[in-house]
C-alpha cells in the first residue's frame, strides 16, 4: 500500500468533517436534554397536582375529625347529664311503695 501525502486541503476537509460530526453529536445531545427537561417538567406538574389532591383530602379528613370529636363531646355531655338525672330520679316501684306507706300512715 502506498501512503498518500497529507495536504492542507485534505487536512482541512478532515477537520471540517470532524467539526460536522461534533456539532451533530452535540445537537443530538441537546435534543435529548430538551426532551428530558420536558419530561421532568411533566413529572413535576403531575407531582404537584397529586400533592394538592392529598392536601385537600387531608384537610377534609381533619375537618371531619373535628366534627366527629365535637359530636363525641356532645354525646358524652348528654350521657353525663342523663346519668346525673337518673341518680336523682326515683324508680316507679319505689315511688309506689312509698305511696302505699304514706296512705297507711295517713289512715
């Protein structure tokens, strides 16, 4: 095989080809980065939407929990009131016995 002499013109052509390959490679890399950035933005938007949904749900749960606690407190107060009222109430059979005793004493 015979070696060809390298001329400035051939060297210039090789350098031009190398520059073209390099530029094309960087353009492809730039396109890939742009696509990745778009996907990242889509993921961020999706995550933000889901976090907003979760926040709304948690807020609703907290409100429902407050309402449940309020109802339980009301029920407990009502139950205590009923128990106190029962303690002060005379049972019917006790009242009937007392009524009979009073009748006997009045005669």
